[in-house]
C-alpha cells in the first residue's frame, strides 16, 4: 500500500515512537492530562504538612492548586531566569 492515507501510521505502534504519534485526539489529550493530574495529586498527598508549607500549600489546597484555582504571587526579589 504505497501512498496510503496516513491511517496506516495510526495503526502501527512501535517502542521507538514511544506513543508520541498517538496523541491525535482530544480524548487522548484529556486522558493524558487527567493521568498527569492524578499522579501529581498522589505525589502531593504523600508530602508532609511541612513540605507542603515549604511550597506554599496546605493539605486542603491540593485539589484547588491542581485545578489552577490558586495563584500565588511571587516573593519580592524573585527574578525569573530567561
């Protein structure tokens, strides 16, 4: 099948591509984003209260922070590297 429509590429998964080419639907992206948030939530819940305080969160802030509802201002004197 020379000169196929490109659909052949979707049906061929190889370890070399690592699934990078499989990100072709909004559903796939949504599932990937959900899994990343789930992983982050799990990691944050395993932190101690002192470790959470070090990054400016309390245990009750975890879900809101992952949703993006919490926006913290940067401390004065903080400069972002360019």
